[in-house]
C-alpha cells in the first residue's frame, strides 16, 4: 500500500490490483475513505469535512498525476510521489 502523498496528517495511498473506477484511499486519524479520481466523489468511508475539502483541493491540482499512478498500479509499475497540498 504505497503512500503517494501526505499533508496535514492526511495520507493518500494507492494499491495494486484494484477495481475500477480509478480511485485513491485517504487515511486521516481513525477515518478513511475511497475517492474517485475522475469525479472526486466519496465512494466509500468518511472523512471530516475540512479533511475532505483539503483532499479534493489537492486532487484537483494533481488529477493527471493520480491517473498516471493508477495506470502504473494496473501495470504493477512503481508509483510516483505527488507533491503535498501547501
């Protein structure tokens, strides 16, 4: 479960051999969620409102990098780190 980014106590991870639609996992304290890369919708789980806002802001800025990592994961290639939210 490679962590591809972390900021403000939020950890973004992407797994190999995952199901569609393209998505990433978010961990924040005791909360976790799965977010669609294409729509940025919450697919599963829950996050506090502020954490979700930061994740969406970050994902908008890095959507193309997230999709490239999704493709890498599907091919079992190494995933690239993504710059954190500043």
